[in-house]
C-alpha cells in the first residue's frame, strides 16, 4: 500500500533534480504553493533559496548538506524498481501537481517521467519546462486556448479519440507510439477531446498552464 506523505488541499509543486529557473519556480508556486522535492530536487530548490516541506525518494542523489538542512522532512523510499518521480507522485494526495526539473537534461529520465504519468492516471500532474506543459489527457477534456495555438498529442499506447476545435481532427485515427502520432496540431476553436483509454499525452505551450488546469479541474478556484 502506498503511504500518503503529503496530503494537501492545495496544488503541489514537485521539484526534480533537472535544471529549472527561479522564474519557472515562482510561476508554479503561484498556482501550487505547497513545495515538495524528489530526491536531488532538494538541492535544486535550496540553490534557488526555497525549502521544500518534504523530500521523497531513494536518496541516491541528494547531498549530505541538503539532508542536514532538511532533517525531519526526509521520507526515504528505498526500493529501486520505480523512479524518484514515481515515488513522490504516488505519495502526494492533492488536487494537482506541477512538476519542475523532470523534462530536460536526459532523455531516459524524461521518458521515465512520461511513463510515470501514464502509470498514475488518477493523478492530475502537469510537467513544466521552459517551453512546454505536458500532461496525461483524461477520457474527456475541454480546453479553451487561443486560435492558432500549438496542441500536440502523443500516444503512450494504442488509443483512439474524437476532437472538436483542432485543425486536423482525430476521428478515425488509430494512435500508437510506433505508428500514428499527433504532434504539431493547431487549435481552430474551443477544444473538446475524447479518448477511449488513459494513454494520450497532451503537450501545450508553457503559457497554457492555467488553461490546462481549467480543463483538468473545471471547478478549481483561482487564487487571488
């Protein structure tokens, strides 16, 4: 059974060990004020002058200095079958999670994070980078985005869907990672997507984070 380490009624910003800017951290915390680190993400946060309320992982990359600084907030999960991202995500219960430092320096790490999104379809987790926001689409999703916006879809397994508001509709297409994919589509109006499986990633411009949250959590209350 997975232990709930971070229960929160607010959004959670989850920091990984990859690079992210102070500006991106500030943008994430404005939406998700609770701060959590996955293993070496603790050092990244401390380097930006921020302290997480909890650190979760197998602790093979966090520094000794960070361990001392954050003593009492460390939650080791020693198994090596899953990634630190997976360990942290499954240990958080919150309306949504914004992940920083998980989409960049190493392709294998990035692919493992995408696998983690698909492994936990019950979680509303958005991965932010300098240019993009990526999340697992629910079976039914409505998005309000500017006409002309980039909207990419990437299947993590066999999945079919329907769409409204896209320049190139999804109807009749059978998506698979080794076959049909849906990158570089374009918004032509209010977007409504339906899928038959929890296997489709949505990739939007980073500026669309709030719109993505509105689509994933239509009843969320915006902060002041």
